[in-house]
C-alpha cells in the first residue's frame, strides 16, 4: 500500500480551511477513485502560531498514485490554490507501507 501524504500549514481562517477540506476538497479527491481511504490529522506538538495538518490518502499501488497525479491532481490543486491563495504552505510525501 502507498500513502500520499499532504502536510499543510494554515496561516489564517483555520475553521474555514477545515470545513472546506471536509466538505469539498477531500470528497473531490476521493471521487477520483484513486484512493481507498483517507485520514486528516492535526499536529499537536507545535509551538508555532500556524496550525499544521496532515492528510493521508491510501492507494493500492504506485501506479494508481501516478494515475491520480497525471489525470486529477493538477485540476484539484489549482482549485485549492485559488481558494486559499497565499494562506497555506503545503508539502507532499509518498510513503510505502511496509506491514
């Protein structure tokens, strides 16, 4: 199994970001059929004024993830960037589940 992990630092309007993620963005990502499940977590050991979240999407293979990147990610990321223009910082990681 592969985990596509997006770590996001939210600068402003945290409540709006959480609502938008739960009601719009994550459902759109899941509708692509590329992922079998997701988790959204808040990092609790921060000393920063920013709020940091981790969204993990599980998929069955690297090929399935590459298909998502090629066919869906650009449009979804564009919408995300337009809605939260300059109010977040995101980093992305690909994890391989070993057991």
